[in-house]
C-alpha cells in the first residue's frame, strides 16, 4: 500500500504542478526579476501548493494512525497559508515569523514533539526543563527559514530537501521507525514530482509556499526520527541539514560583521558565491546537491560511530565547512582566519627547513 501511495503522490504532483502554474499567473503569484534574483523573466511561484496538495492526497489515501498527525497537519496548514499569502502579497518578515512560531508552538504543545533531556555519553543527562519547549520551537522555526534561505536557484531547495528526506527516511528504516519513514517518503515523492518542473531551467518556482512547508516538515520529522535523546541522536539531524544550517549560520555572521540587520536580504549565500566563482547555474545546483549528499552520508556514518570516532568526524566537518566558507567568500572576501593561520604555519615550516 505504501508504494502505491508514493506513486500516487508522485503522479499527483506531476499533474497538479501545471494547474498551479496557471493559477499562479491568474492570481498574481509571480516572481519579478531584480538585482538579487538570477532569473531574467517573470516566473510563477506558488509551486509548493502542488507539493502540499500531493502530500495531503497521500495522507488521505494511506491515513497513517499516530498521535502526531493532527498537530502536524494543522501546523502545516498555517505554514502553507502563510506561504501562499506571501507568494501573492509578499508579507513582511515579522508576519511570517509569527505564523511560523504559531505553527511550531502548536506541534510542540499539542503534538508533544519536543526533547526534554539528552543522555550524555560519559553518564548523566542534560535536563532542558522549561527550556524544552522554546528550544524545540527555535529548532522548527530555524530549519524552516534555513530551507527558505537556500531557495535561490532552480531546483536547489527542492533537491536539497529531497536529499535530506531520503537521509531521514533511510535512518528511520534502520531504526525501525515506520511513521517517520512513511511521512518523510510521502513528502519526498511529492517533492520529486514537482522537481521535474523546477530543475534548471525551471518552469515554476516553489515560492515560500513550498520552501516553508518543506522546512517545517523536515524540522518536525528530524525531531521525531531522532528522539531517543542521546547526544548522538541530537547531533544527527544537524549534520543531515548541514548545507542549509551552515549557509544560515554564515549569513548571520556575515550580517553581524558588516553591521546589517539579520533580516536584511543579500546576494552572498552559498549559491551566489559559487556563481561568482564562474560556475554555471546547473553546475552550482549540482555541486550543492553533492554537498548535501555528503552531509547525509556523514550523518549515517556518525550515527554508527563510537564516541571518539563521532567527535573526530564532527571536528573534521567543522574544519571543512570553515575552509569552504573562507575559500568561496561566504562571509566576505577578507574573512579568512583559518586559511591565513594555515598559510602562516606552512610558511614557518618551510622557513625552518
């Protein structure tokens, strides 16, 4: 039944996307070119509505029985309605932020999706207490916006989200979590059907409707999939979402360094930097797909690692992320502390010889 439902989601997305495209033009949900955008013509957005509708069709057909379903669905309705309104009217960041908090709060308080404590590897545990709910809300809102921030090239957010969903599904299968496997697979099938129209050259954008929905679902599923509250299970979803999280982190650092508001848009995200280095649109998207796949594989390896091996892997990943960020100018052309330190050490070593 599950495979039949996934097929229905995939086909539904393929069939619904052209209809959503016509609707987008009809109601004015379009994206006009400007100095921050890479497209050169008016493009329909709202494509996420096809992803969401296909997912809901899958939920109706399969009707998975679980305690989280109602809160997740109602939270997703809030997110999708917010995205649709933004794709049509371009809502303020404040309004979107409030809607995300409401949706996240609903899932956390009604659905009970939150982590109350973490077992430490050397014994003992960290109790979050009253911070449990706000920390979980911050995670959901943060990941939701992280996916939205990388939605800057044809097929980028849809592809990176698909890779994250594949990783979450795979690890849920390993852990025997049928619910997370099912829901993640439904979202994945719906996204892949849309990606056929969204990959470069795109015929339609997913808009905030799709980016916010995918970010919301990935954030919630990652919490549900890794709730055995060990330190390793807490770190795994962070690694899976390494690309959007690191891009968001360096965006915050960049704006602090350049004394700009955190909500200020710019043209220095990961995909912008790669384009400036001379890579084509398609090459840039495929490179980021490769990065997302790498993080997914590292998450799986990390989940199977022993304690010291896991810490070593995290250290290597952090150094690698920093080196890439400095090399491509993710914070700024002059921000290269680690590269400068390595250059000094290399020069000192050569001179001593």
